[in-house]
C-alpha cells in the first residue's frame, strides 16, 4: 500500500495511543513533512523553542496569534521579577506573572521562570537593605515565589547576571554579593526546597564563548556539582550582533559535560548577518544533546528591548523574516536528541524514535536502577536513574549489558568501565552521595541497538 503523509500520521497516532494504553512504550513513527512552526520543529529532537512575552501585549491579536502558533515555551519578560512580584516587603502580587503563566499553560506551553534574584529590577525597599536583613529578605523572596509557582515552572533562572564583565571571572559587586559569597548557593537551595521539580538555572550574558566570565561561571557550576549544591542548568542569554563567537558550541558543550542542561535563554541578534547568526546558534544547540531549548527575547522587532536594532524573528507587522526561515530550516534538519526531552508530534522520514522505560531492578537493597531510552535506527541515548534504598549511598555502581554490535560513544555524570558488552558505570564525585530514597541520573549514548540493557545497581 502506498502511504500518504496523512495515513502515516494516522498510523503514528494510532501506535502512540496504543502504546500509551500499554503504559510502557511510546512509539512515534515518522511523518513525511517538515514541521511548520518553531515549537513543533524543535520538538522533533526533544527540544523547545520559546519566547519572552509581556502581559500588557496579550490583547494584541497579531502578537498573541504568533505566540500561540509558534512557541512551546514561554518566559515572562518582566512580570516574575522581584520588583513586580514583591512591591512591598512580604506583599506578594502575582497578577502579571499569573497572566503569563495561564496564557502559556492554557495553550499547552511550558514556562521558564525569570528571575528570582538579580541586582537589577529590585523593589526600592530591597535596594535599601544590606547584610543579614537583605539575605533573609532575598531567601524569603525565592521561597515565596517558587512556592507560589510550584509544579508549574519547567526551569527557574534562580540567579541572574551575578558575574562581572572584565573582572577576570569574578563576581559582580552588588548588594546581594555583599551579603556573602554564598548567596547564590543559598538561593539555589531555597529554590529546590520550595519547588523540587523545577530545573534550577544560573543565567548570564557575555558568556557565549570561552572567556574569563564564562569560565568563572563554569568553575562555580563545577564547584556546586562537587558539593551537591542543587543546580540543573545554565542559561546563555545570547544577546548578539551578527552571530555567536566561533567557540559557542564548544562553550555550551563544556558546561553540558559538567552534568547540567544548557539553554539559550534570551536570544536576539542584530546586524546584517542576522539570518546566518540565528542558524549558527540553532545548529550549535542541536549539536549538544544537553542543550534543551532556545528562547528568543521578544516576538516582533517592535517588541524588542533593543530599540531600532530589529533583532527578532518577526518584523514589526508580524511577518516572518529571513531569520525565522533560517531557524526553522535548521530545526527541521535535525540534530542530537535531548535525553528525556519532549518527543513532540512529528519526526523526520528516516527516524524512528522509541522511548521505553525499564522498570527498576529488584536491586541489592542498597539501590535500584531504571533506564529510559530514546532510540532510533542505529543509535540511542540512555538515561539511567539510580535510587538509593533506605540507607542512602556513598558511592554506587550500575551494571548494564549491551547487545552485541553496540558501542558506547559518550557518557555524562558517570565513568564507564568500557564501551561494549558488560559495562559497569560508577558514580563521579558530585553524584557519589545519594540520600535514602533519593535519586540521581547519569547517561550514555551509543551506536547500535539498546535492547535488554537490564541495569542493576549496588552500593560501592
Ligand atoms: O527586556 C527587559 C526589559 O523590558 C526591561 O526593561 C529590562 C530591565 O532591566 O530587562 C529586560 O530583560 C533583561 C533580562 O531580564 C535579563 N537579561 C537582559 C535583558 C535585556 O535587558
């Protein structure tokens, strides 16, 4: 039978429904056509494509039409910041933030929370505080806002722009910094306690290549990981002219190798090479499996904070620009798959994506391991969850059996004993300790099949 694009879609839908009903396996079979919106195109590789939006513009139907059609992740451009949410001390007002949140959630989109602590856009009363009074006000702010939005935020920018420009990778001076160097980790701990399911990000600008500032942040993330300070992601704002520096992808990759997700959080590109620049950024993210998505900082050129520079994907009338087409084409050309990412509704003609979750092994009593697979013809990404038993862990090993012909090509947050056959995966320093009943994740990717990995876990 000759399958039309329509009948392939139907077959995919049927298999998805059947698979969901069976509970264990989700199979999405490819359709013949490229995705026609940024969000759908990004979802093909498990990524999102988002925009920062303003509550005051939601009544503009051109604006809201583009937002609803194109993007599957939303950031509040200003409405969730400290000056907007806590105008008086301990007087919280979520009107604007909730409008953005509801606009997103009611239209099936996720939300990046921006930003819990920042030296700018603080309410006047906080600007006037210092020392332990400011520290407790700041931590209270993190706790209250993250609690209000608990369970509804994909990722929070917990701390924004805390590193200096031109200070050899050091911190920026600010009232928050003067409360003590540990203010950032205190904020991350408070955010984790308030909303354990939100990914917690550090977000900054001028960090797009390997430079002193990005290296300062890199060292902080590495330190946080080694000491168990909860951090899940790093945001690269990427306010650019013409395009990113040549080592943009290398820089994203070095952060990802620390065991955090990376995200492009505020992308806008001015200059005559804008369309190429957007393609370069998109391709770099697609090439890094832990680059989970891209957000542009505004919708139309007339919405941009960079007045007169026209740095966005839609012109002031809401028409798609060349930059839009170059992003869409780059997304449709595909890339690495995000482990555990959104599989989306469309895949390319040649790809079959299978996501399976193996139930946890019975374990030794010390710990259990389960694997979640994202596999296609010829390769896979495996994400392994290690869960401690009632005594907790101070070191662990997970054993997997790779089918014959399968070779591991990379791994993260672990060290593997080999690349074929029976492989023992050991903890690294920063995920050695796992509290009773708590979990940590590591992953590996490979070529070949991924049937029957059967992970088993033991304390080490
Ligand atoms: O786009 C935001 C603009 O509307 C505000 O006036 C400005 C206030 O500082 O903040 C802009 O967003 C910033 C973001 O929150 C953090 N990174 C830099 C962004 C552009 O200035």
